[in-house]
C-alpha cells in the first residue's frame, strides 16, 4: 500500500496547524506574555515539518483508495494532537507532555475534558488556542462524518449516501462543494453565536472563545466555573439554543441555506432528538421537584441547561448535577451514551443509530406476536437493507464493549468504579465532564495518573473515529499487500 497520499494530506494539515498558531502567538505578543514565543516557535516547527511532508510526497497519486482513507482518518487525530500539544507543553503552564497531549486530544476531538485549573489567570493565547482546537476539530468531525464515514461504510453511516431524495443525501455532486458549503454554514453559525454572546454581555474575547466551543459542542471555557461564571440567564438560554443548533445534522443547514428547503422536522433522527430532549427535561424536572433537593435559583433552567449540555455532548456546566441523586446521575449517564444527531459536531452513539436500533427491537416484538407477518424496516422513507442494520447493531455492540474495556483498564490504574465508568463514558462520547467521581462537573482530570490519561486519550480518539476505523487498522489483513 502506498502511503504518499496519506503523508501529503497530513503535511497540509500540520502546516495549517502551524499557521493557526500564529493567532494565539500574536494575542500573547500583544499582551507582552512569554507564551508568545512558544506559539511562534512551534508554529515554525509545524510549518517546516508539514512542508517537508508536502514536498516529499508531492508526486503522490491523489486517487485515494479505501485502505488509504482508513489510515488517514485513523492517524489524523493522533498526529495532529502531537503537534497541537507542543505549544501547551512549552508554555508557562508547566505541564508534563502527557498532560499537554491530553488537553490537545480533548480539544481536537471536542471532548472538553481538561487537566487545567486556574483558567481565569491564564494567558489569552493559551485560552484562544484551546478554543481554536475545538472549533477546528468540530469542523473536521462534520466533514469526517459526512464525507468519509459513508465512503468507509462505518457503523451504518452509508445511509448518508445520495440516492434520490431524503434529508440525509449528499446535496451537491462534488465533495469539495459539499465541504465548502459546510464550512460556510459552520462559520455563519459561529459568527452569529459570537455576536449574540457579545450582545448579551460577554466581553469580545469570552464571546469569541465560547462561540468556538459552543458550535463545536466542545465545552472548553475561559473560566474554571464554565458558564456558571457569567451568572446570566440570558447567556445560558443563548448557549442552550446554539448547542441544540450544533447538535443537528449540518447537511440540513446546507439544504436550507443553499436550496431553500426546511427539512429538519422531516428528519427522523431530528424528531427523535427533540423527543428525547423534551422527555428528559420533563422527567428530571419532576424528579427534582418531588424527590430531590432543587438547585439554588431557577431549577428548571438548571435542568434544561444540563440536559442539553450532556445530550449534545458539549459539557458546559452551570450547576453540580451530581447532587441531584442517583436517578439523575443514571439519566445523565444514559444521555451521554446516546448523543445527538449523526452529521453534527456532537459525540455519542448518535441518534440515527438509536432510531434504527429501536425499529429493529419493535420489529422483533411484532414478529413474536405475528410469526407469519412480514415487516419491512424503513428509515427516511427508504427501506433499510440488512447490511445497514447489521452495521448499526454491530457498532452499538462494539460501543458498549469498548466502554466496558476502557472502564476495566481505568480501574486497573487504581481509580474507583464510579470514576472509571464515568471517565470512560465521557471519553468515548466526547463529553468532557463525567457524571460522578473525580471527573464530575466540578472536578477535572489533572489528578489522574499518567496511565489513566493515556487510556483516556485513546478512548477519546477511538470514540471520535467511531471505533471501527481503529479496529480495521488492527486487522493483519489490512496490512497485507
């Protein structure tokens, strides 16, 4: 297998990382902060290394094969994470490399788990770099889900291939046009989000950073207290609105802006997402009202914000929901496994797969009642073939098995069961804060051992790459000529 096209693509991306580092470098240079030199130096290193890969592979055949696509997608997050970690490692944060790599991987996978404290006093360049990683990672995740996963036929995502109609089809004939349209929509939503935050009282720097991490459903903040820092109901409702927007399939925005067709409510996974959102909010609100101690202030707003933050896998925090009792924690854990819509920036198993799995269970129930009946499964008005059904069920099984495996590995590092399970679920679903233990909404990952952090880095990447992409590379058959 030829690797030139993979090296060429990675060279381009590493060069982009180096150029992007000039932004936080200029911010810290303006403030007279020493971290400016860390960003400048590493930016030059990235441009040199990326440029070398581009030049050494410039004669590559640009027709990418299936095996090359698997290698590129699997290596992308790890390699980019290595280079994104360098300025954090060389900054005044005094991080070990594993901590810097953990923070970088958490950023580019839009997980939002952090080992850092004292964010309020950090240099503006470091804070901006964390937000930029998440924003770029969110865009990359959309492209990965819409362009690569259907092509790789991972986890049932081939359902996103174009047929004739339906809201999940490719809306333009060429991939570069699709990517260009997605970028315009992503940029537009980010700009509007930043403007709304600015209008509602955030400073321009906070507004820009939180817009980056809201639209990417990443959850990094410029303050240790996350959204609780602002103590503003208006800002919380704005964040809720934009988190929901970011959790919907971005191809539907492309259809709306470029074709004038509003198809959100005709999409099955979108309808399922809103049903789950409404039911979860109602159930948890009733639980708090009748059985648990309500949080200070507006209890409904706290439930609304927390449910949206977890279901969209954003991870912003306004209250410590671990104080709401075991039922609430179980609910949040289940929501973290579910995630939002496929084709969005959100993590988790994805609502599309949950819908299809639900249809399979319903069909099996009907078969038990009517053994002679013939029941056809449809999604978006099209019949689901057995390959897609098996792909979805296989992915969900692997998702659960991987979560169990990561939990066991974390427990072997000395973590208690609650922290191990919570951290594993958070990493695979790319949420950030866990639902309990040391990594709860008011905790952080800095006190975990180096071994646990390496395991969680692998979990974040595996979860973002939809598990099967990594398993393919582990097969000996993949590497045979």
